[in-house]
C-alpha cells in the first residue's frame, strides 16, 4: 500500500470513530433550551368567621360522636354477636 492510501485509510477510520463517539455521547444534537417559569403565587388562606367556626366545630363533634357510636356498636357485635343482652331494671 502506498503512503497516500494508508493516510486516507487512517483518516477515514479516525473520522468514523469520532462520529461514533459523538453520536453515542449525545454531542450530535444541540442542548435543549431550558425555559424557566416564575413560581406560582401561594394559595389564599381565608379565615373563618365566628359563625363558620361554630358550624365547623359542630360538624367535627357530630363526626366524632358518630365514630364513637360506631365503635361501640362494633364492640357489642364482636362481644355478643347479633344477640343483645337484656338489661333488667329492678327499680333500686
């Protein structure tokens, strides 16, 4: 092989290796633009009026009482099954 053919062969190999490395490394494409957004404003917190506070407290009390009644009912069912014990009041 003459010197020119050898130089062309080495140059083409070098170009091929460089192209493969660039393609695998991801440098073939330009990096994407990063677009930033301003942060979203914080949510508006509304305070409750005194009437709304009372209504909310009543709702919470009602929910707690329902949960307690359900827990007692579940405990009775677990303890006695569907049979409910009779309570006798002899007047004393």
